[in-house]
């Protein structure tokens, strides 16, 4: 039950009723009055609009603004122990200092886990958790729920296996490109053939992969040269099938907007926005196409949609220096992913130079121009930072409309400016960034900073991590020659046919093994990055010294330290970890990892088993070099899978570290609340204690319900031992055969 509404200033005493002119900034003020602890929460909200229906706010330091503050203060004094806090939807209240008691009560009214009245839930529209439900509960914003749900449906669609594109893509990929190209053109059109990389024809791909496979398979079956095994023809066909299946599953996890419509395959936007490159595994993990930034950004927003969390409506209270540091790094990232033709106008280096000259102090933004003001600012450092943040954000957002993200379709209907940046940050982007200047850091910016600092690859390292396995794959292809020479078997170079077949097999096998190793190494690198995400989140709670003590070591450049005595910080941290931690970030790619693992590992296990069986039943049909190469490939892939399982296990076990530290903080807050602290501080501590408890329970249950998986099995130490046992049996049989071949068992 809620208490009766306490008296508020009369309508005629409010500056909204005196005919004051509406300023140009368009924001809504809410006045929320929170009684003492134990009483019900009552929200008395007043909204003011201009004559044309546009919400507006009072200019700070104006006469009407001072009258409003006086009326609020008078009302709070007449209510005894009650108080009034001023808030608005764009969160620009961060520019005003509020009491600890006000923050605690504001959290009580806005948190879905701590509100005791369902009616107050319907009145609150700022709730970040279960955003779709909250929008539906409020009539004035129910139309936004449809737009939010449309984006959530698209995000969830990426987790569904779509069988029509799966089978169609598998059929296309099984054909050589010079045959698949006309087939795709006849069925889907030229644009589809172009977007699937079948058209125009690529001579290098045809010569180095497709013709070599045909030549190797034909020669191994019909010419049967000495020193080579006909079983390798079956290996090549299995590897070709595995390649086709992995690409087919990639397309089967496309969202509906990636497959059809304005941004779908075959559309002009699909090519101009380089959608095929964005959705590549190598782009998300290794940044091969240079589009990793926008890809990670889309995956972050998609993860938030799946969790139904609006991070733009939460914030952290940190030191202003920390907020500036986080924003500076995010600003550089936004500049990196900005379209090239828009980069000059939002170059942070130019803005920094302008700032050092003082040209951004007291400026206004008008049609992409920065014009200095003649009036000196009242607070130069804060004003400079605010102007810099607003300037960069506006310029980047104007360019971001060219990203071509499928989540930008509803941006106009949601009353947001075009661009993924503003969609993710939410309504009132400028207010969120202005808060960063005074130490109130948006949870959306923290999540973006964490993902970028943990996953983003820049410079030459991204190419080295990709091409080093490629070189190793071709070196492994030389093993049959060396093993046959050591075993004293005839050389395949004795005949022209043998030379042609070996070269063809060597090139094809090198590319195929790299393909399999790539689909194993990429998840390995991804889970390593996810462990860095966990360390970043842990550093926010425990500090950098605690992160350094983690074993095995994990490296984090910087994470903003937060005070867990404030419930707003705990709520924001809980929301961020729900979106980016463990299996929740980029769930589409993590699901693809499982299918890739099953396909690639199954092919190499079957290949090794097939060689082992033939070496026992038909020893004259198998070549020693071919069998050893098969065993080595299985060993390398097994080592990579063991590493993937180990990293996945470390990510899952990090939940225990988070839960343990949250439990310590809960005990600390409870103990401090009993030490005779101020009433407002005590309410903060108790609210944080309750939130820490619920967050700790969520993390513990989430570890059981949604762990990181490898080949659809939870990453646990038991899976490692099981894998090594299965592979060990195969390796033992191969070693026995080779020892017999070389005469060690005689």
C-alpha cells in the first residue's frame, strides 16, 4: 500500500504556470518525492511542455529556475523528515549534486527487484531491466514497446537455426565456384551470387583450391602413385564437406534482416555496408576486414536486446577523472568506426588540439561548426569537457547513420537520431555524456569500453594471429615426405603423375587444415577475451591490485573502480555483467562455435579412425606418411580444443570469484550499517546490501543455467579428461602401428 501523496507546491506558485518562455533545450523534468523508510513510495510527477507540445526544461541560473528550487525546498521543509529529489528522463540531474538519501530512495523506486508496489512499476518508465515489459506497462510509451520488441525479435532470430538458408548454402558451397556461380544466378540472381562471393569469379580460389582438390582426388584414385595413400582422397572430400557445412551454419544464424529486406543478401546495402565482412568470424575475433569495431558494437547491442536491458538508463558514480578517461578511449573507438568520409569532422586529435587552444570553451554546436563564445565560462574545466563530449558525440552520431546497422531501422520511429551510437546510448545522449564530465558514467559507455578494450585488435598483431596458423598448416603438409623418407618408402616424385598429385594434395590439404584450425583458434581467442571481460568487471569491484593476483594471469589495461556502497553503482554493475559476461556476449557467435567444433573435430576423428582401421585391416593400402600426418592433425586440433575447454572453464569459474567478492562487500555494507552511520548513508548501505545479495544469487544460478559451452557441453575439467581419453585411444593405436612399421616391437 502506498501512503497518501504529500503536498507539493501549488500550481499557481510553480514557474511553469507563469507564462515563462520555453527555452530551446528539449527535456522533461520529473519531480519525485520520497518519504521516509518504511512508508510507501509515492511518485508525484510534473511534466511541462511548450505551446507546440515539445517538452522543455528551465535554464540553470535563470530566475524561474531559482523560484522552482525555492518552491521545492519549501515543500521539503514543510514535510518534516521527507525530501524531494529532482530527476528527468535524460539523466541530466547528474549535473546537480543529490544527497545519498536521495539516491537510495530513487533507486528504491526505480529498481524492479526492490519495488514493493506494482502501481509504482507502471508509473516508472525509466526502468532498465525488462525494458519491453516496462514500456508496455506505461500507456504513453507503449508505442515504443513495439519498436523495442521488433529489435529484440531480430536479435533472438540470430539464435535460431534456419534450415532453408542452411540447406541452400550447403548445396551452393559443395559445388565448385565456377559451377555454383551460374546456379546461384539462375536461382537467386546476380546480386546473391555477388554477395555470396561466387561472382565475379576468383581465379586464385579456383586454381589454388578447387582445381587442386579435383586433381588430387582424381590422381589418388586412378593413378595411385607410390608414396601416397588413396585414403587421402576421402580425407579431402570430408574436409570439403566440413568447409561447406561451416559456411552453411554461418548463414543459418543470420537474422531475418540479414537474409531479407533492406539490409539482406542481394540488397544494395548488403554490399555497400560490407555486411558479409562484418559477420565473418575472422572479423569479430581477428579484425581481418577492419570492421571489427562496428561488428562488436552490433553484438553488444544485440546482447543487451536479448537480455532486455537498456544500459543507457543506468550510470556509475565515479571520479570525474575516471569518467573522462573512459570517455576518451570510447571517443577514439567511435572515431575509428566512423565512416571514412566523416572521419575528418570528428577526428579526436583535431578536437584535442582545438581544446588546447581554448576554442571549445563556451561553444555551441550549429550545423557542424564550432563557434567560440565571447562569454567566459563559469567553470572552465567542466565546461571544456562538456563541450568536447557533446561536440564529438554529435559529430560521430551524424556519421554513424552510414553504418548500415540493421538495428537502425526503427531509430526514426523511436524518436532517436539515426545511428547505432544514439540507439545504444538511448534518449538524451547529450545528457549522458554531460554526466561523464562530472563523474556520472553511463553504464552503456562502460559496457562499450569493456568490450572494446577486451576484444579489439589493432595493428599488425591481427594479421600475425591469422597468418601464422596458415604458415604452420602448410608446414604440416610436408610431413608425408619426411616420414616416407625416414620409413624408406618410395618417393612420390619418381613419376610425373606422383609429383602432380602431391603438389595438388599439398596445396589443398594446407588450405583445408588451416580452415579447420582457424575455426578452432578463433573460439580460443574469443574465450581469452571473455576472460579479460571478467577481469575488467572484477577490477571495477576489487581494484587493479586484485586483478594482478589472478592466476592464471589475465591482463587488463584499465577499468573504472566503483564504490559498492552506492546502490546505483551496484545496479549498473549488475546490468553490465548481465549483458557482456560469459556466454551472454555475442551469443550468436558462441552458438556458431559449438557447431563448428562438432563439425571440424568429427571430421579429423573420423579421418584418423579410418586410417587406423585401414592400417590394421589393409596395411598395403595405407602410406606411413599419410597416417602420421592424420595423427599429427588430430593432436594439434585436440590441443586447441583442450585450450578452448580450459579457457571456457576459467570463464565459468570466474563466476565464483565474482560471487565471493560480492558476498564480502555485502558483509562489509551490513557491518557498516550497524555502526551508527548517518541515516542517509545507512539507507544506501542497506539498499546496496540487498542488491549485492540478489546479484550474487543471479551469478551463481547463471553459471548453472547458461555456462560457456564447447561442442554443446559445459566447459568443465571433466570434459577435458573425457576428450583426452577418447583421443588417447586413437593415438595409442596409431603409435602401435608406427612402432610395428619401424620395427620397434620386434
